[in-house]
């Protein structure tokens, strides 16, 4: 479920014209930004209502067509008898917006009867039924998840024809690429070069980035602000490429996250040296991951994953719930959505590993209302100075990791123009006059 993005290079943009700079798009409010990756019939919409309003479903194409890519779909029923209309309809009634990631990664590219014809037919049928002009069940369709086993030529053919079919089926349905990267295609992503000349057929550049220190054998991850990892730098490269080449497109980071298991790694095998995070780290780092991705300029971010079975290996304990019981990260994310759901990122007040991070958020409905989010990315909690008069602070709360209410936090004046507060790795929210 990962790919490593490469730095922006001259070769990646060679021959592409440079459009005039457009006015910056308004940032989304956090309830429209904070997404969650889920999987079909396993998802429980009532359980996850506190943590998100935006879900990304892994929608297997094979469920719809079986082994025969030319099978004529009969939506809303899948070939394996799953009722997509009832399932997605229930999610919509519960208040969710749905991005369907159409996965064909498990279909061998040689298994397609006629890739161009079959992809077009599937895309048209999918969009016509599920799109906003049809039954209005999905707002977006991703064409592939991580189809790294497909060669570039075959993926481009399938993408182009499925997208053309979707545009014909419902022009209002937004289309996203599979997991993309700059530079050469990889095992878990396809190069943006595969889509050269096809920008009219997609609305969203889709990327997967995990805050990894290293891959095999530990898959060790770090805090999102860590200057030694490529997490935010890789996102920055893609945003730069987008701004220079297709500025009207969104960038969605549709997978990021952290594992936190209660079990030790197995004594032998591929995951013997696997290193997870603690549950407190998972909670803090996910919340700060959303905050940093919003500040960096992503248009949406989806957390991987909604639920896990407490398995001590990569992606085996990434859930906000464990066997559908809330983990500390669940409560931390729920508090983030409750606090900032109607707010959008406004500015960076300060970003300093020692002096602390301060981000300002502005209400989407009442622009005069502001909230500062304050934290210290690493180390023991310490007193830090806030560049605002103590009298401007209405209240301060530290995000919880249990079902108990958020903890009230005190502050002190520091002259006429400043205040002091204890900050640590768990963010504190300050409501300002």
C-alpha cells in the first residue's frame, strides 16, 4: 500500500508548457479534508461517524465482472451478489461522501479480453449508475489503486478508455488517477508520464506516501514533521509539479498512516524486525499528519486504515479501531474533527522543532473565529512562548486519547504581547478572541 515518490526533475516536465499562474484555490474545511480508507461490507458507518465524513472505498472490479473483463455489469448488483446500491446508499444516508477506488490490481493484465473495449464499457456503466447524474452515490472514481504489475502502456490504455467511458456515462463524476509518482513507474505507483496528454480525462492526481524512515526489514516510521524523512518533501514535489503543469487539478493523498499493535513481531519471517509505533504515537502522529498535510496544501488526505486485527506487521495494525473497538487514535481524530471540522487552514504562525509549531485555522462559516493548534514535535513537554496576548485566549484544550472530554490547559501572560503554555507531542487547541 505504498509508493516512494521521486524528486521533481527536469525530465518530468520536459516538453510540457507552463500555464499562467491561477488564483489559489480556497483551502477545504477539515470535515471535507479528513478522509478514511475503508473496505466495502466491513465498514460500519455508525461507528466511524465521529472521525470522518469522507470515505475511500476499495471497490474490487473483479467483484463486478469476475474473471471475464467483458462481462456486462448489472449495477447496482455485483456479479458476486453484493448490493452496491444498498451499501453505498446507506453510507450516503449516514452523511458520508464516497470516493470509489476501482481496483483491478489483482487481475493479470493478460486476463483482459479486450482492454480498451472492456475498460470503456466498465467505466461508462459505473459512472452512469453511481455518478452524481445517476443515483448520486459516489463523487469520485479512482482508476486503479496500485497497479504496478501492469506495464505502463497497458495501464495507460486501460486508464484512457475507462476514463473516456466514465466521462460519457456521467461528466459530473470526478476521475482520479491510480497512485502516481514523479519519475519512473514503481511497484506501487505509475509515473505521471503515463498520463501525458490525457489531462482532460482526470480531475485528481492521486498519491500514496507513508512517513517511513526505511522500508524492509523494519518498515520503521517517524513523526510527520521529521526533517530527515521525505514525507512532506515528496508531497511538495507533487504539488509543485501540479502547479506548473495542471494547476486546475486536485492532489489527494489517499494513503498515509501508522501501525500500532499490542503484540511483538514474530520471531522469524519477513516481519521479524518490523517496528510499529506506540498507541500514543499513532494517535499524535495521525492528528499531526492531517494538520501538516493540510498546511502543505494537499486538497484531501485519507488515512489508511479504518480497522485492524492487531497483527504485528506492516499495515497489520493501522486501524483507528482494533477489531472494531476504538483505539486511542480514534478518540484523537474524533476530537480533531469535532474541533476543526468547520475550520480551514489559514497560516503557519511558527514551525520550529524546539520552539514549537503553531498553525492558525479560520472558521469556514464565521471568518472572524480563529483557533491555534500548538504542539512540540518531539521530546518532553516544555513551556513555549505564544506570540499573542494572554487576554486573547478564550480557552485551551489538549486532545484526548480516551472517550473522556478534552483536558483543559492553563496559560500565563508573558508581557503585554505574549503568553506561555506547556506544549508537547499531543496538540493543544487555543480558541482566540
